[in-house]
């Protein structure tokens, strides 16, 4: 494949994150990363280079960036000006839901796009925005190769027992099952462990992806065996604004006895719960740790309690555990939360190395711990870029081998 650039796009309801990677060496190199926040309200573009230096920081009028396609156009214009004369080879997208059909990255053509649209009911708050970015690129550069990389795909290695609900079988056959999410992050960690923590890489590992969205994943020999998230990104451990696991009877009560509509329940579960709902103050763990209000501390206590509880559950699934890995915003940066979780899991044979934890060293447990704990930064953007580059390279090679007839 010729040298060039790979653009990685990750869209939300009012934001667009992007990274640009350069091909040609042994590994892809990130040139820039940036984001547009406040799409449709107070748009703001921020771009930094690979060293973290700010290249641009600019506000726009809401009329200039009304929706995701406007954000894509703005980013495209900036990139063309910044990298004039260089070739963009492909665009890789984070797509939250791949359903049962997509277990690996795929080049997006019309049939694939239509199939992804049919999955919108499974991820109504995420999938439409992911697809909006793909649609915007197709409209302006229809020949540009685009690759969808799925948050659910890594978990397709689950045994069936980890995916089913105890519902009538026809529901499973129609797609009501446990999919798991944050798969691109877990895939990156699984790939990084042989270099970072070779002693546990092929063993039984629990990865804690702790950020505004949070989940745990049980790995055996680098493959996902179970995850705390299920049919949707609502299940499992508490998050910034999502409750994690909740008795379905609560929802039946709220709908039947309190008259809450599906829209009101959706807002409750996605926007008003979790750390924010418990504390009444913030969904930001940093703010809660600094606040001594009883409900702020209760929210932190509950976060740690539920994570420790789920770690025990996943340890049972794996038949024991060799290592615990912390990643994502809270997992990588909060020594306090890591210490509390390791302390709650001391029964597994973990003893915290306080100085190593405070300095966010790779291994944060003592040498005599039966189970080791680690801090491994995740990089979902690089994983998407690698997948995109590999897939486009294979397609081009297939075209060459077949005289240009491959799709």
C-alpha cells in the first residue's frame, strides 16, 4: 500500500473526535488529534500535534456547525490545508454496534451501511451519530474507502452462556442478547499485554475500563470471555451518568406506577443516573474525590463497591485470576480509585505498592502478590487506524492479485 494518511473518526451526539495517522513505517504514527465539541450549540475546534502542542483552538458560530456533517466538512477543510499535497488513504470509524453479523472490521459499502442502519434500535443514542459521519464522508468523497470498527466485535468470542438472557429462545434469535462494549479498548489492551505485562498476557486477566463510560472484561489468553455490559451500554458497573446494573422491576414500577414514558426512562438511565444521580453534584470523579459532601463520598463508595463485586464475579467466570488491568480516564489517572479497588480485592491476593501506584507505574502491586495489578493506557484510535490500514491493504492486494476485480 502506498504511503499516506489514515483518518480516524469517533462521533457523539454533539462532538466529533478525530486523529490522523501516517503510514509507511513499521508502526502507524499519529500526527494530530483533535475534536469539535458543542456541535449545534457552541462549536469549538481544538487540535493538538503528536507532542501535545496546540495547533488550533477556535470557536465557531452555531450556524457554521449545525450537525455532524458540518463538523466533518470543517475538519476536512482544516486537514486539507494542513496536509496539502498528501494523500488520504482511508477513513476509519468507531461504530458502537455491529450486532451479530459483524465480528471484525469491514469496509463500508451500501449493503453494509444499510445493515448498520438496522442496528440503530440496539444503540439509539450512539449508532445514528456514528453513521452520520460515514454518510457525510460518502456524500463529499464517495470513492474514499471507509472502514467500520465495532465496539461489540471483540466480544464475539464469548461462549454462548455469557451472551444469553433467561428469556424465551425466540428473543435470543432476534438479537436480544449480551453484546458487550468497549471492545476496541479491550482489544488494544490484549494486544499490549505481551509487551507490557508478559507474565499475565496469556493468562486470566480482568480489565477495568474506567471512564465516564465504564465496564469490566474477563480475558483468557487475550480473548474476551465475559463483560459487565450486556444488551446495551447501560449494564454492569455505575458510570458517570448511567446506573449500571439495575433490577428490571424498578423500570416496570416507574413505567406502570409513576407513569414514566420511554423517553423519560431513557433520559433517566443515560443522562441523570450513575455518579451524577447518586451525588447530585457531578459525573466527574475528580470533583467527587475532592468534595467531602456525604452524597459525593457515597457515590465514590458505591463505584468502588460495585467494581469490586463485579471483579469477584468475573474471577469466578475465569476460574481464578492472574492479573487486573486498569485503563481509560479514571483507571489510568486516579491513584485513589485504584488503591481502593485493589484494597477491596485483597482477598484475591493483591497487595498495593503505594509508591508505584501513586506514580502510575505499569505494575502497582508488590512482587509477592499472588495477583498483580497494572496500569495500561488504552488507545482506541490507534486500534481503529491499524484495523483500517490492514483492511485497505488486504483489499488493494486482492485487487492486484486478481487483476483489479476484487470488491
